[in-house]
């Protein structure tokens, strides 16, 4: 069941917002981190017991008339964030030895007025940079005094990978295949569990920010389990952002969050290892539109035109190895039989051509590179009505649950990479 009080139609967005589950407290005045705040104004708190306890004022406050809509303080990571304030906290999974743990920054903007808790997570894959900048722009342009509800942003979930420009954790496992995690599992599984309990459980809705993987690039797009009504409602708030039906691989943060009753989507934009402003700007606009549609920001941020387009999609693969050169751009509409790209054997000079197998739109593609036979090269989406996609997703889910068989479509992100330990060990 959705904990987010959403009642969104496909076209219009009529909203009922649930209060966030926070507790009242006599919070002291805390440093403000507005858009103009300096770095030294930031308060850092951690979830460790040694974190500095909150000081209480010995002076009795003067009785004051209550504000018209008092928001309670928001409690997360052993810290109470007062209404109308932004704080920088930190989460640590305690995966190292004393003094060597990485404190992962968690930014919390707690609105002056009550509303839903929206979480933004980026760089679970440490080489995916566009989302980091999206989180920064959204967080630091949000005035908590004008915000309804709470915005939680984790710009770099996988600090270990980020520091090495790697998609993976230090042990070469993919953190985004281990949620919600186990206390007694692998290192990745324990990190996932800590993050899920400490941060994700606080969210009423979650947007996980990604890019294409392994030298591929994606048109800005949502990946969503459209068999879940709460997720469907969420997808309609992002303005002109394409939506792909995709339940999500087991162990992804998105799927674990949906299973825990938190409507969640993945927002894909661009390619790894690069900061692409056009993609970042699309993402920021889409997220602010969502916040507006959730009632968190004023209506001026809504991006209602054009409406999102819903797609079913599949990958077109290269049947020969060689140098792949694309002849289509992201977003291009193609007809069945259109040339998508060429693959040329650099030794024999034999060239093969890759054609569009059906009419559709190029939602993702491989960058020009050397490929092996079977390489997923072009992601082509076919437009569908949201009702069609949702009903097919529900049928597939029902077939899954009753043990029925269906074709399993493996996305490029699930393909093993050379030296990927997980593909050898199958740890979970
Ligand atoms: Zn990713």
C-alpha cells in the first residue's frame, strides 16, 4: 500500500497529502542552510551514538500564538530538523574500522508547513554524475520556509565507488542489486540495509537518479513499475519525461522501496562519467514539477505541457562484433527498417548494418565503441497509452506471482562485465 497520500489521475493531479510521521519537539534555533548559506554555517550530525547531543535551552520560551499550520520537527539520523530549516546530516554504514568510515552527506530541507517526505538519491552507481548535480540544484534552490513537507537529498550514496570513478563498491559489487539488504549478508548487503533503514524508510516517495551504464546514454526517462497504482500516480508528475514500464531488477533500491510501500521511480538521464547540463536541467525541471504536483512547491513549477509519454521498449543487439557507429541520435523517431548504426570488423572490413525492427523512438543507445556480438546497442520504445502499459504490467506481475512463465528481458545493466565478481560468485 502507498504511504503517500496520492490520488493522482493520468491527466490531472488531485492531491491528498499525508503528514510526515515526525514528532513534535522544542527544537532550538539551528543554523540555516539556505541557497546563500556559506559552507561553515552547516551543522553536521551523524547517526553514531557519539554525535553531539542537542543542547536544550535553560530559558523558558515566551508563550506564543501557534502558527496556523505548525509542522513538527523531522527526526532522522538521530537528529531533529526543525520546521523551516535545512541541515546537512550524515549516514555511515560502519563498514570499516575505527576512524576509517566514510560519512555520507544527507541533506534535509524540512518545510515550515507539513507535507510529504520526498527523497532523492544519486550516484548509487559511483560513476553516474548527472544526478549528483540534480540533487545539488534542487536542494539548494529549495527555500525550507516556503516548502511543504520534507526534501531529503543524498547526492552520492556510493562514496566508495565515486572516489574511484567506479560504478561499484570497493568489493566490486553493485550496491543497486542488494536492497533492502541483510544484517548478516555481504558487505554490499549490509551497506544497503543500513541505508534503507536509516534513510529510505523515512520517505513517502523516492526518485533514484541514474544514467546509462557501460558507455551507453539514455534520453531522460522514468523507469517505473506501472502495475503499482502509487508508482503510476508518481510518474504523472514529472512533466514531459518519457516513462518506461520496468519493474526493476531484484535488489534495486527502487524495487525494494516499492515493495516496502514507498512509491519510487528511477530517473535516467545521459551517460556515466560525464556532467551533461542539458540532462541535468531536464532532471531538475522534472523533479521540481513533481514537488509542485505533490503540493510541496508552488504551482509555478508545474510542467504540464507536453504530457509524459508512456513506452514499452526493448533493446536491439549487434549480431556481429566490431566498431559500432551510430547513425541515429537520442530521441529520434524511427520507422521499421531505418538504419540505426553500423558494425564494422576492423580486421576484415566486413560491415553489418543494424536496422530498426519496428516503428518507435530511440530512448537509449550505445556510444560509438568496439562491441561483441550480442551487445545491446539501441533501446527502442513503442508509444502506448498509460492504461495499456499498466494493464500489461499487471498481467505480467500476476503471471509472475502464479509461477507462470514469460520471457525474461535482461537489461544491459544486468549484463556481466569483465572481472565482475558477482557474475562469478552469485553471492545472493
Ligand atoms: Zn545507475
